[in-house]
C-alpha cells in the first residue's frame, strides 16, 4: 500500500497546472504598472523557465491539507513534470491565488499581495531609493529573477535567496562584507514547500557542509583543490563531462557555482527532504529526471534520517530505509509517506517509571531492556559512573534510576546512557556485522512489552543453543586452520595446498626489511621479495587503519579461496597484532596502465595481438568471478592499474580490497560507493543497489583504453574531415560510437601501433565495449557472453548510444543507432 501511495503521489506531482486560455503569458520582463495574477506566467526569453502561481497536489490525508497551498515560484517551463526551482512564499502559502497578485509596491519593491485582506504576503525587501527606482522585473535565461533599477543594475535577485535548489550559474556561499549567506534549505516534505530540517552552506573555511537543524554537520565536501578544480571528498568532479566549476575565496566572498558545458541540458541540484543533495538531469527520450550525483551516497549517513526511536538500514528493500525499534510505532504515518520522518516513532506502551515501578517496587513491574545487536550506537551518548561502573548490571541500574533514560550500552569504553529520543541508530552492513564491528544497544521498554512474548522463550533458547553449537564448530575450524598454518610455516616453499599464514619476521627477511618498493596504493605499499631462489613474491603491507583492516578481510575472504589463470594468485598473509600483510605471486611485467599510458615509445607498446589476448583474459577472469564461484564476486574496481601482467603478458586481475560477495539467491546488493572515476557505472553514482554489471561497465571502459592506448576520460577535439565540427570537444567513448557508425574504427587504434591491427577484431572490441557501457544494466551483457563475443562465437550487433553518454556529448549528435 505504501508503494502504491508513493506512486500516486508521484503522478500527482507531475501534474503541471497550466494557465487558462485567458491567462497572460509575459515574455522576459514585467514593468511597473503591470501585475502577475493567478494563471499568468512570466517566461524567460529562451522559454526554459517560468514564474507564476503553482500548487503541488498530493493524495491521501495530506491531500486535503495541501489543497489550499499555493505558492509563487519559478519552474522549468518546457518540462511536463512540474519541477519548482525557487519559491517566494515558502512559509506563507496562499489559500486562494485568485485573490492574489505579484506587483510593484509604492517604494519600488516587488510584493505579493492578498487583495482580499489587503495584506502583503511576501516582499523582495530590496533597498530601493528614488535614484534607483525599479524599472523592470526580468526572468533571465538562467532562471534568475532580477529586479532591475533604472540603471539596469540588480536591486534584488532570486539567486541571492535560494530555497532548496541551486541552478547552474547560481552561487552558494558567504558575502564576507555584509555577512549575507546563500544557502539551501530542504523543504518540509514532498508536498510542503516550507523549510525543513536540513541545510547546505559554504562558510568561511571554504568547505561545503550539510547540517541538521543548522547545528549538526553530517557531510562535508572537503577542501577545494585549486589545481585540479574539485573538492577533495568529491573526486568525481574531476571528470568534467557535464560541468565546469567556479570557486572564489577572496576578501569579499567565498562562493561556489557549477556551469553547464552544454547550455541545452536541463539540470538542477537540490537538497532533498531526505537530507541528501542530488543533481538531476532531464532525459527527453524517457521524459524523466535521472539522478547523476547524490551526497552523501548512503541514506543512513544523513543525521537523524529516520527520527527518534527508529533504526536506519541501507540494505532495506523498501523505498524507505527506516523502521521503528521494537516497542515503537510511527508517530505520524502520513508524514512518513511524504518523506518527513522528523517525528520518528512513539512508544506503544509508556514506561512504568514515574508510577513507582521503575525501580522494581510493589507499585508495578520494573521496566526491562531489549538488546538490539549489530548496530551503530545512537547520537550523543553520556558517560556514566566512570571507573566506578564496572559491569553491565551496574550500567543497567544506572539507567533505571533515571526516568528519562531510554537506553544504555556497556563495552570497552565503559557505561554510556541516552536520555530522550534515540537518534541515528543504524543497522550495520552485513559484512561489518559479521566482522563484529557492530555494538549492542539495550533499549528500555515497559515490562508489558515482554509479557506477550513468553511463549517464544523456548524458541529463543533453542536458537541460542543452535548458535552456540555453530560458534563451537567455527572455533574448532579456526583451531584446525591455525594448526595447518603452523605446519605450513615449516614448508613455506610448498604453498600450492592453500594459503600460508606467514610470520612477520619471515616477510621482513624475504623483502630485505621492505627495501624494494615496487608500488603503492590508497591502503598500502607493495614490496618485492623472495621466499627462495626460485619463488619471487609481492608483499602488500597495509596501513594501520579501519579501512585497511576491511581491505585485508575482503582480499583474504574473496581471492584467498579462488584459483583461475586470470586472477592474481594469493600465496598467503600475515596477521600479527596490528600488522596486516598480503603475499602474492610476483608479476614481472607490472600493470596494464604502465604499457597503455606511461610510455609514448612505439617500441614499448603492446602489439595488437597481445592487447586482444589481454582483453580476452580479463573477460574470462571476470566471468569466473561472476558466474563460476559459489558466491558471486563483484570486483568493484576494474581498471588498468588492477590488471597485472606476468612474464608471458598473461593478464591477472588483482586488488580485491573493494570486492563484494553476493549470494546466488540475491539479484543485487547494496554497498557503499567504491571504484575509480572514469570507470563508475551510473548506478554507483545514483547510490542504487548494484549487480555484477558494475564490473561489466568498468570492463567496457578498460576495453576502450586497450584499443586506443588512451584514458577514456580524455576528450577529443574535432571529428576530422575539415567540417564545421572540427573544433568540437567529444567525450572519447562517444567518439568510438560515432566511428563505429562511420566504419572508421581503425582511426581509434593506438597510434603507436602504426595501423598494425586486425580490423575485424578492432570493430568487435569496440562494439563489445559500447554494449558494456550501456546506462541500463539490463542492456549490458554478462561477462560470459562478453567472452563469447570476443572469441567470435556470438554475433555482435550494433549497440545503441548510452543515454548518459549522449547527454555528456551534448545530445547534439547521434552515434550508434
């Protein structure tokens, strides 16, 4: 029912209230003496934006409350789905727009008047003087509404007073002289334009922050990198396919703006009611907005995303990640349906504390605690008792002694309690929970909550016994593995039987005290070593951090048990105290990127035959991971840097630190954003659950690089032929699509090869790559099918142009058809 309700709301949201036939459509400017009434609209010269009165109509209980809620605002004029981008009267909606009008006041300001009550609903509040009297109200092509003075300078403009939306060319920031801030504030819910609890601002520190209730930051852009023109926490900005950016930090202001590279695109950025900042692109072919960026990526990273006494779960299959804790139910179900969860959840049964029974007196049964396992503990804990509280029982009693105490937790950090509403309770990701990363929250409930569940006690005890047996079995298995590992230490040169648990001092000796460094990455460095005169190894020493620990577990847990000719072989590992090292077979010909990008020497370039064998080998390795393992392994970071070449230039997929295991009975898995800019599938950027098709997309990008010897993020100037398009800037994957249609694929081949390539194989590789980088994951082939295509066993049809790539290219040219 909830999903059906949301669909009905979405349909109503798309209703565009068009003016009646007698309504006036004013182009670009409104002058003193004119007014804008209900049904009228002021349209920008390019027809892209319109100013007028609008209403967002909903359904259900909220519909009746929203019927008399009209606003004056700006929306996309040519898009059939009503999409407001600026609102004047956010906090004072109109009950009846027919009695209201936008006009000029006696002092020259812009005012929204309610003629029925002769009251001013909203005013621009500009400092208008007789010398600079307002001469016109102009709606610019950018969507900026400007009140101009007699000297054409701006007395007031809507870009200085944004609502929840930042349009291209508008700025967010701070005027250091006047102290005026331009910031975004989310709306209350999907239908209510009044300000919500989330805001986004750029302060004196030059960092964009998102805040809850203007006080608690929950996301930061990081510092601005002036050399590469992006914020450090948003490296995807470095791939400038749709936007350019302007960042200013001088004596007058600190500000940021983004600009469209193609002015015909319809794009806007807004702060959603969920607390996430989203960037949307209108796709004309499907008549829908598609999300191209989302920050923070995970919904549960937003502060108070679910309100008090609710738990957030990023793996939730429903549209909402929120659910109420045991003993609680939604405080305002109607608001939840519209995205407003500030009220959170309310108790089903009041606590007995205050009635005399809270401490177990005769007046009533004592409140009890329910253990919520594998969660991130709530926001704002209070430490109790210090060293004096030495047990969970004492911590529990400390909470019971105070009526306002809602929960407690006892662990290595001592006793912590929470008063009032619990905010930011969050289920841990399955992998983190399995690794013991979560904690236990003891939630205070009325004794009556437990009385109806006595019949389940036997089942719970039985379950506990079963878990105990499983745990005992796991312990025995671990003990056996340790015994086997100790045996292997005595025969480390015979490592074909399984992984070796190395001692740190042995690896220190094998690498000459880590003296021969052959590589480095985000989580550690790689050193060359030798176990004996014939066994050369590569030892990855991870940095001591939580992320490094996760990478260590991911690599040992995934590639450690896999064997395939196109996967790098893990020899063993070391796990002593805080030291984490991984031992691999050594790859003498380094990584693929060293041969594709780092040398301009034609003699050092890989031949076409070698390139095609590398492409086929990588495809076979990924097909094995996706289709032949007990659990599907999603690599998540396929790129040339993670493809190693042995002495015969046989490719080996490496670096499984970001890999994700997916059970065969699951169709997709939710995981935090990972990977590398230039190889990210659209579903990564949108924050949607992913499938093995994210690897297929990245492989397609790598395949283009193997063909061309150039990075796919580079741009090509001109299309050749001496035509008018010679100065056009084209995104390389789009150029590949065009050359396929034109039958000129050989112009795409790495120039260092001098044209020495097999035309049929080049064309086949380019077609396969275009299929792999389709926007819709369902349109991409499985890796097993890719192998068959490259082997020539399956006919490869001409692929369509991906929608997002077409948008990046300006949507002004057709490619594969």
